[in-house]
C-alpha cells in the first residue's frame, strides 16, 4: 500500500498496531500506537481552540521524547505545517526562526522555553508543553479547523544548521516525507519487532524521517535517550534497550574506535607489533567487534551512519569487525536519503549506490579526477527555501533536479564516493582541486587529534587542530594541574608534536594536499547538531585575524 500523506500514515499505523508500543523513554513512559492517536487528538483540539487552521505554521522546539513525535504527527496530519527547530540554535536565532516561519503556535519542552524572548511568546496564539501537552499560555480563543492534507501540500519547514551560512527554511511536502518510507525500506526493511534507540535530535531530518516516521509506519518501537549520548549514558541504555536498529553520526563510533580500540592496540610495544601485521589486525578487529556487538545488546542488525564524513580508519575497523553498519547520503533538502546500501553490501569509503527511485548524476566533471557536483532527481526533493526564491533558484533546476553542492564520483558499478563540499574545495597554486575533508580524515586518524579543519592562508594549507587532551596527558605523562609549572617543557613538546603531525599527514596525502603548519584550537570546534564543524566561523576568524582587519573571534551560531 502506497501512503502519500502523514494523515494516511497516522491513521494506518494507529489502526494496525494499536496495542504495540510506538514511542518510549529510556527508564520512562511507554506510549502505544493507540495512545499516540489519542494524544494527537488532544493537541489538535488545543490548536484549533486557538484558531489555527490548515496551512498555519506550528513551531516544535523540544528535546527528544514520545510527545515530540505526537506533536509533529498531530500538526501535519491536521493539514497544518510543522516547524521543527534544532535545540542548538541561540535564543536570538530561535526568535528569528519563529518570526520568519510565521508560526502561530509553539510546542516546547521546559528547558528550551527559557531561551525564548517574552516578545516571541506573546506573539503566539498558543504555547504548549511537550512534556504533558498542557497549555502554557494562550492569547487567542476562537474556533479553528483541521483538514485532510493532499500529497503535494506543505508538511514541514526545517531550518538547516548550515556549516557555511545562516539557516534556511527547507519546505518539504507530505509526498516527499512519505517517499522516504519507500526509499528506506527498499534498502533495509524494518519490521514490527524492531527496536530503535534514538540518540540524535528529532528536529534533524535524518532522525525525523528515518528514525521516527519510517519505524512508525512499520509498527516498530522507538526508545529515546533523555541525555547526550556520552559513553556513561549510552552504555547502560544499550544494555537495557538492546536495539536492533540505531542511527548515529560518525563522532559516536569514531570515539569508540579511538578510545577503546586504537588506545588498546597502541598501549605498548607488544600490541603495536601485533596490530601492525595485517592478518593479526583483522583478527583483533574481529575479536573487538564481537565485544562491541555485546555492548550494543547483541541484537543489532542495522547501524546507520550519516550526517557527516566518517573517518576511514573507523570504517575499516567496522568492516573488519563485521559490525552491521551502513553509511547513508542525503541532505535536508531531499528529506534526506539519496544513496545507501544494506550492511551486507558496504564498500569502504562509499555511501552505496543511488537509492531506488532516486537518480543521481555528476555535473561539471573534471576529466582528470572523474569528480563532479552531485545532482539529484528524487520524489523527496523540497519545494524550495521558505521566502527565499533567490537561494531556491541556485539549487533547483527548472526540471526539478537538485544541486547538492557535494563533489563525488561513481565507480564502475555505480557506487558513490563523496569527496567533499564544492564550497570547501581549495584550488591549489597549479589549479589542483584540494578537498580539505580528505586531509582532515587523515588528521583525525592521528591518536592525539580530536578534531580538525584545513584552511588556506596565503597560499599555504594550515590545519586547525583541537587535540585529544587525554592522549596528550598519557603521551607526555603531564597532568593538567602541572601544565603551568612545567610550561616551557610542555610548549616544547607541543611544538614537536605539531611537527610530527605535519609529517604524519604529509606522508599519507598527495603532493598538493600537504599541510604547512598545525595550529592548536584550545576550545572545541563549534558544531552543528550532526557534529559537523561550523567551518565558516573559522575561515572568517582567520580573515579577521589578518593584519588588515584586526583581531576577531567567531561567535557560535552567527
């Protein structure tokens, strides 16, 4: 059965899976599909009681919980337009987004409510708590109405947390969002017995479409973690929930790989020697993989990874460890999935072939590298950017193709390999195309590097690096409180480490991708909710730090 609206999806799932648990909190409430239907009615009654009608915008600003999905489905199935907002935006940005979207109502969690200005709250017809669906404030009391949406009606406006610019409102239709169910199931079928553990923000399209709408359509169960997915929070949840499906960003598995796997096998000369022998490395990875599968609860059959580039070393470990992982590719503008493969089909470094029903091509291909901009034709493409026709015209062709802004290449079998963002590409002194993401992948594989970005400064490639403090302390046997008393020794060692990292990277990259210098960033990089560095802040910082412009400091979220 083909479902083309979220109204149809809700009716179908609530009826078919009434007694099954749809959403749950880790160590908290469990909400059945029937109860989801009942709560949807409560939300819709409050919204219509405040005069809202089909087509009106309703902002959703909340941490993950069962009532996030209830709220989203209540709004969209009533013919209204959901505006999910990422919790990481600043208070000023939240006010701007609510104003720009013309939202008339807001569903908000308690902690995030305090980030909003009084002026914004008073401008809304009604404000509700997501925790208990109670009314916080109501300024309009009149009778509105719900409506049955059509497939091509607007369902959601999602404001991106871009790495290079201010947020833009991506307009997605019911048809676009529902098409993700078909695309996802063609790659990896979900069944009613599946259990998802959700750790990414639901306001991001990746988690909303594939981690909430898709399992809800199939009668599966989604359990939410009410705290950031640190090791101390994640380990007991994995043990208790024992998920069969989980969606993560690369940072989570990269931390496990660096701190658990690499740290063990580089801890002394004996392990380093064994790990350096290819067949022994594969054996050790297999043993570590069995232990990791036990940590995940021994039922995991799909670990989806997306949202940012995955470190090659971490992926090689998962492949050799036989972790059932798969890397998907997509964007908010495509709701999001464009390419992917089942765990049994993964190839190192590839996102897999184009998803069934999606057509991908390359434009402006470089004959030497066979790389070009990825352009997509998909049933899940956005209508455009809300109230921004100029930006829309830049990415949508007249015949409906979407220009992703990503550089990629296909192998002979049609498998896609992402090289980086077109906007991030650096042109070398002799016209070479340099992809900073590829250099950063090598940088981040160094045991002492936590994160990095590569920038161009006066024709030189410079790496901005945030070091792994734990590894530095272990390497130098210097505790944090001793740094000031041994400052000269520490600084000399840091300079030596920087030189070592330059040599490490330059031995692994091509001639024109070699870096000239490593510069330490003492604070963690400012990132988007999917853990991509807000690159423009640091490119701008270097421009502002130049002698011509004076000193400047990047402001998160600006």
